[in-house]
């Protein structure tokens, strides 16, 4: 059992939890993730390690409430326990030798991108972050990104920062002559696909963090497989980071929708359950 | 006088048209009378070919003689000397190519149903024995075991009985390896696996789940910082291999491991399971071994109308 030390709602649909997990905190590196089960009957879901404190022994997760399990997770309070919490899984993001990097985050993907930006900053690299949200109410981690990078805030509707998509901002930066060793982009699949199309045009190496449906997270089941450069890769052990110019995004989008009808149903059930508890 | 019937005693089982719609165990096990009658088929022959066919060399004729005499606990003690997982092995060991494959009675007729007898004895013990096993005296040596599949569990049991301080590290949230994530409930009920693991805990074995060794702790750390003097790696077969044929990443294409893990470990066959599974009407299973049969039978029980086994040999 893993204790929740701190809980904070970052916006109406995104919550932060610090979990007591000293062994994982000791080993965690940016780009790695954990798999948790909320209760003894729960589904296994992967969430990225958004931050950690090796001394204090906690690991931070930041999650968007999108379905049954994240809904249940969001109902836990400080002092409550999570049944299972395993990690750190996956390969850490490769940052060695990078001097100048653009970190692009979309929505809750910013939570995954932040520890990487922070690590790059601490290594002395020049970091430009381009973070995008649908609107002002959904903005998260603004101050955190500001502390470790030159930040460009984008919103789809212009209610905060600059109006437009992250691709527009990145294009401007590249065209204005910024020379990046690498672009690291994390967000919805469709956003990563378009950023990769853009950076390919300019020949800038691009790393994406993929988030296929997973179960074990140990390389045992192959459910998380992707096609990268024509080869089958398992995101949980070979990734989740891959060369964005080689990833078959269309296949990943298709596979991600495998359980759509089931998920909608499970989410409604979870919501109904909590509605009943409130009454 | 031995029972000279050429056929094994049938083991009662669920009716095919009932069992293909549920995940309860297919085979129901012998009654005491059936077990004793079957055990009486053993000739107790001198050279004991069955024992040489058994990977852990259980003293089969002796345990079978105890069954024939109705002393089931004595039979259990004989098996337990050599096997850490009798209730599991009695169900899923390939007896036809091991002990029973060598049985003299099999030359003319069917061999003695050693597997069914082993299962009976283990189940009898698990149901009737309330005594906990005596914890052996500690020899003060610490051993780490990575992986809680049958190999890890067996190693843990054998070492614990010798007095070692054993800790099993398992990557998943539940111990058992293929026994809990691969082999379906209808062939090997998970309560039985749990009972065998609880038995190891009674012997003093510690089980740490959610521990991916190599990620959360390295083998060096287990030895240098945690004081383990030896490490046994029983991490199983690992990655599934795909065939690299067009379309294999389409929605609805599963590796057996993923399909069976969803069904067994995550209980996706239950209506209220939090983990989804695709319930298809028409299913093709590529392969022809134990794993393929488990997948095909699971698909049928999930409601498939047609299940095809596609196999490259005749
Ligand atoms: C390596 C990795 C890191 C991730 N990091 C984060 C993160 O830091 N913050 C965050 O909010 N989300 C993250 N995700 C996505 C997160 O795992 C899903 O949002 C979560 O599983 C949804 O579960 P649910 O039951 O609430 O929703 P559901 O209604 O079950 O699903 C909603 C969507 O989530 C995805 N999903 C569902 N089940 C799984 C599963 N078992 N594994 C992976 N994806 C699934 C599917 O695309 C699905 O369409 C990450 C995913 C991966 C693979
Ligand atoms: C569906 C199916 C049906 C089968 N049916 C039969 C049958 O009827 N009869 C028969 O004789 N055989 C059968 N087999 C084969 C048999 O199950 C295997 O030979 C047996 O499980 C191997 O045991 P093991 O202990 O080596 O590994 P596994 O059972 O694979 O267990 C390995 C364990 O190690 C864990 N692990 C892996 N890496 C790590 C790590 N880094 N840190 C911590 N833990 C780790 C895994 O999570 C797993 O729990 C079947 C196999 C399958 C898949
Ligand atoms: S999640 Fe099963 S292999 Fe990656």
C-alpha cells in the first residue's frame, strides 16, 4: 500500500498527487513512468513520474481525469492509500550532450514534459518551452516551466498567452533562426504527429513520448506495441520515448481507440457510483 | 489384488455445454472412493519407471499405495517431500509425457492416473489439514528469488524447508507468474495457486510484489545493500514474439500473453471488471499448444460463436 502525502487540484480536470514510494524515488529519472492500481480490483494504468524527491521519498504523478480509473484516483484524499504502485518503468529520456532544446508540451503532456525540461535546465542546457492548452482554465505548471526555461504559452482560444497552436509557435522559433539540437514533444498523439511533420521539414531531430494502452509494463504482453521505423517496439520497455520521425502515428491512433465503448461505460459507472455516495 | 481395469477412472467434470459458458474449473476431481479404486491399479512394480519420468522424482508408487490404503495425509507427506506445488502440478503437469508416459500399465491399456491422484491428495490435504507446517530452524542465510512463477515458488519452497531466509521479488501485483496470468481459472483455479503460496509463507517465505528487479533494485544492490548471499533468477520467458505479418497491429489482434493476462490476472471475464477485453463473435487462434488451447477456450467462454485454431502442421 502506498500513501498519498499530498493532493492538489491543478485545474478542474487535472490533479497532482505525491505518493510515498522511497525505493522508486531513489531511482526515478525524467521520462520514466509508474503503473498503479487504485484498489484490489483495479485496472493497471501507467502515469509518468512528474517529479520526485529522493530524500523525502516521494514520487509525483499528475493525471487528467478521463475515465473510470482516473476518476477513482481523483476521489482519494491525503492520507489514503493506493493499492499498487510499481516503477520506475521505461527508459529515461535521453538528455546527455544536449545544449539547446525546445520542449513542447500539450495539455496534461506538460506534466510529462516538465521533469525533462527541469533536468535539461539543471544540466546547463538552454531550454525553450512551448506549452499549449485549450484555454486559460486548463493551464498547469506555468510557474514551473518559467523557472526552468524561456517559456511560450499558447492557448487555442487566446484566453491566456498567445492565441494559436504549439506548431505555430515552434515554426516561428525555428524560422527566426533558433538552432535546436533536439525537439522533445509530449502531448496528444495528433499534436505530436503534426509537430513531427513540421520538424521533419526543417530536419530537426525530434523525440516523442508515446502512451499506448499498457497492462504489465514489463515487456511481457506486447499490448503496448508500436511500429517505429518499420519495426515492432514495445513502449513500456523500449520507450516510451521514440524518434518521432519514425513513429507510425496513424496506427497508434487506431490502436488507442480499441476500448472506446467500454471506456465510456466504465467512466459513467464510476461517476454514478460517486454521485450515489454524495447523495 | 490390484485393480486390473484397462481404463482409468473417469474424473467427474462439468458438462461441455455448461462449461463452455463459465470460467469455473472444468474437472471436478475424484471422490475418495474413485481415488482409492484408481490407486489400486498400480502394480507397485520394482523398477518404478514413473519416478524416472517425474522431473522432481516424487516417490510415486509409495504415495499411490497410501492412497489405495485410504491414508491420504501419508500420501501427501510423500509428495510434499519432493514437490512444492502438488495441487498445481496435479492439474497442469504434462503427465502423459512424464510419469504416466512411463507407467507399465500404459503398455496394455491406460496408465495409472497419477496426475489425478496427485491432485486428489493435494486437494484433500488443503481441505482437511488445519495444521500449519512447522517453520524450519533458520540457518541464517538470505536468498533472493526473482520471479514468482512455478520455478521461483519451487526454489523458494525447497530452500525454506532447508532453513534459508527466502524473499521472492515479483514484478506484478500478484505472485504466481504464468499460473496466475496465463493459465485460465477453468484449468487452474487461482484460489489453489494462492493456497500453495500461502503455504510457502507459512514456511517463512516473504513475497514482495510490485518489485521489478533491474529497475527498482539491481542484483548488485540485493547482494551488497540488502545482504542476500545468493540470487535465483526465475523471470520466465519474457517478451512475446510477433510474426511480422501484415495487419498484426490492427485493433483486435492480441498476443496470447495480453489476451490471457486481461482474462486471468485482470479478471476481464467478470462483468464488473475494471479491465476491458474485446469480446469477439468470430475468433482465430494461431498456434496449437497449451497456450493456443487456453486462448481458444477462453474466447469461447467470453461468448465467441466460432473459434478457429489455425495451425501449420496437420
Ligand atoms: C507511459 C505512459 C505515461 C502516461 N502518463 C500520463 C500522465 O502523466 N498523466 C496522464 O494524465 N495520463 C498519462 N497517461 C495516460 C493514462 O495512462 C490514461 O489516461 C489512463 O490509463 C486512463 O485510464 P481511465 O480508466 O481513467 O480512462 P479510460 O476511459 O479507461 O481511457 C481513456 C483513454 O486513456 C487511455 N488508456 C486507457 N487505459 C489505458 C491503459 N491501461 N494504459 C494506457 N492508456 C490507457 C486510452 O487512450 C483511452 O482512450 C500515460 C500513458 C502512458 C502509456
Ligand atoms: C497460457 C499458458 C499455458 C501453459 N500451460 C502449461 C501446462 O498446462 N503445463 C505445463 O507444464 N506448462 C504450461 N505452460 C508453460 C509453463 O507455464 C511455464 O513453463 C512456466 O510458467 C515457467 O515458469 P517460470 O517460473 O520459469 O516463469 P513464469 O511463470 O513466466 O514466471 C516468471 C515470473 O517472473 C516475474 N518477473 C519477470 N521479470 C521480473 C523482474 N525483473 N523482477 C521481478 N519479477 C520478474 C514475472 O512477472 C513472472 O511472474 C503454459 C504457459 C502458458 C503461457
Ligand atoms: S505493457 Fe505489456 S508489454 Fe508493454
